[in-house]
């Protein structure tokens, strides 16, 4: 998936600015690599196999018998598990319900969820006081349904969720204080729910091996140097263009990671999601002929679709060229076309192809994007672990509720 030449196309790597930034990025990576070897970056411990989870195999077995999993959280607390589920959903035999927003329509859609038998509830909030998470828990579920079926992942401290856990005899799994929500995808936050789904990503975590892999490192450094060079030239809009809907939630996870980590001090990168080929008929005109303030990342995969073909009854001279073509072939043709036009117009893009769509590829991509973000934060002189502006909104919101 991540190859040596898997970096930006249509971008001159001969410019003086790029060469300087490439040298700077290599130096920063070597420093980051040294910190990884010496275990100096606590959050990256969760990307190693030896990371000790705050749940036992007995806890997994206890709740694995439930056929339905209701997952409640906001932002990084749920985006990781959601991206894992949709990426690997063909391997999941259970029904998963996600409550990740305050939405009356979502509530109405699932208002009968209490009637679903054989369900357990996983509630995730690092602080234990996330407003939306507590409201969803309080408006959707009754005491009877929660009793002995509730798992709460949170910091072990005084909080609303710890109080609720005590009241409903809930299982508490510690959300480590040093693991921020958007970096928690391979910690308890992401791994415990996916273990209940019957998935096992832990054995594919191998951070220290990846930072020794020449192809991985080469691609990482060139990607970072290019993004920073583009950002310095005021090309700050990062558009993920996905051609497989199962990859969309990986894009949403990347969006939060990038936005919250780098959006500091009136600087940063604006991450947007776009969906092909649907958006060819709405946004493509802007992408091709609008302001040159965007760079693109194509997400696509070896998804099924080769056996899905146009009915022979849909014969017409006007569409003779579609005869016997599969849906997958047609989507790939549209993707190839847009890449060719991007090359002609010299619009910078990179492509990430998931060949097998398996756990190994997904864990590798999580690791790649996290390291990319940490390196960009160093180049942009941003603290990648805080979100002070978001905290200000939380404080202001409480004023209107008290």
C-alpha cells in the first residue's frame, strides 16, 4: 500500500523551497525516530504491540456474547472505532449502532433501540463529562436496559460518567490520561469495541518496525515535505476524494486528526471530504477550474464490483461502449480520468490504494497519518495535543445551560 513512490504527483520536487523542506523534514524525522526508540512520546505507545490494555480477556468474553453493540461517543472517542468497523465490516457478524452526534433525527431513527434484545452499550469519553455523550446516554436508554450491560471507557477520576458507572454497576475501562482522543484509535477507545466486533488489530501494530522500513519512511518524509511546502505557498485545503464508501470514515478520522492537531495560531490545514464519482457532478468544476488552493488525496481500493455488470436489456447504440463492463471497471475508469486531468492541469495529488483492505493495511495507514501529523506540527510550530479553542466553546456552552 505505502510504496517508495507513493507521494505527491504534479508537484515539482526540484524547487528550492521543497528541497529545503525535505532536508528539514528528514532531520525532524530522525529526531522523532530517536524519541520513538526511547519511548519518549507516550501517545505512540498505543501503536506498539506491547501496549498494555486496561481490559482483560475475561471482559472481552463477558460482553462478546451480545449480538448488538451500541457505541456512544464524540470525536476521537468514536471516530477510530467507526472507521475500523466500516473498513472491515465484511468481517463483522454483529450489528453496530453509532451515536456520535446530537441529532433529533438520529434519536427518532433509533428510538426503538431499547427493544433490541441481546445488546451491550459502550460509552466513551476521556473526560467523563462530554456533554453530547451524556445527553445521548440519558435520552436513549433506560435504567433497566443499562443494568449490567454498560461499559464505560473514561479516565479514572471524579466525573459524570464515573458516577453513572457506579449507579448502573457498569464495567469501567481506563482511558489513559496521556492518550488524546484523536490519537486513541489503537488504544482502549478503538480496540475494545473492535474486539467485541470479533476483530483483532493488536497483532498488526508495529511502529518501531515501520520507522525502519525504507519505503514507509521515504513516502512519509516526501509527503510531509510536500504538504508543508504547499501550505507555505498558501495551498492549505486538503481534499480527500474517496472512491469506496467503506473508506469514508477513515477520511473523517483523518479530518479530525489534522484539523484539531494543526489548526492553531491562525495557521493549519483545512481537511475536507469529497466522494467520487458523485462529486464529479457537483464539485469537480471547482476543483479543476477554481482557485489553486487545494491538494488532493485519492482513497480507493480493490473493493468488490467486478461481477456487477450492466443488464444486457439496457442496450442502446449510445452506450454500446458500456457493454459487458463491470461497475468496478467503470468506477476505475472515472478515477483514471480525473487523475489524468489533474496531471494535465498540474493539480497536486497523492493516491492511497488499499489492495487487500485488511487489518495490516489499516493499522499501517493509521500509523502513517499520525506520524505525518506529528511531523507537520513540528514544522508548523503547533502543539499537536491540545485544542484550546474547542475548550472555550465548551465553557461558553455551559453558560447557556446552567
